[in-house]
C-alpha cells in the first residue's frame, strides 16, 4: 500500500483529534477570560469594602476561613494555639 493511501485512510481520525484539541484549547481560553473577569469583579468588591471602611485583609481571611470545614478549622486553631503557647506568645 502506498504511503499516500495510508495517509488518506488515517486522515479522518487525525482531523478528529485536531478538531478535539482545538476545541479543548478554545474552551480553556474562554474559561481563562471568564476567570479574569471574575477576578476583576472580586477586586472591585474588595475595593468597595475598603472605601466603606472595612479591613480588606480581615475580609480575605474570613472568606478563606469560611471555605474550611469547622472541624478542620478547630484542629488548625488548636495547633496554632499550641505553637503560640510554646513560643510564649500567649499569656
């Protein structure tokens, strides 16, 4: 079988893989754009909070802590307290 005949036979699967790859890349690019838009929106909300007198660092900490399960957070707090006590940071 000539090489050109083998290429013609495999071409549909090559085209499918090429189209699939292109689709994946385009979806990732679209999601990256959406992620940037969302990041900009979050930054705007924090700027608004700051303009209204809220401490942005504290707000970020609260948002991060709310993502953690209560039992996991309690465990982290206990470890932190133990370390701080060992370093003489707690009365």
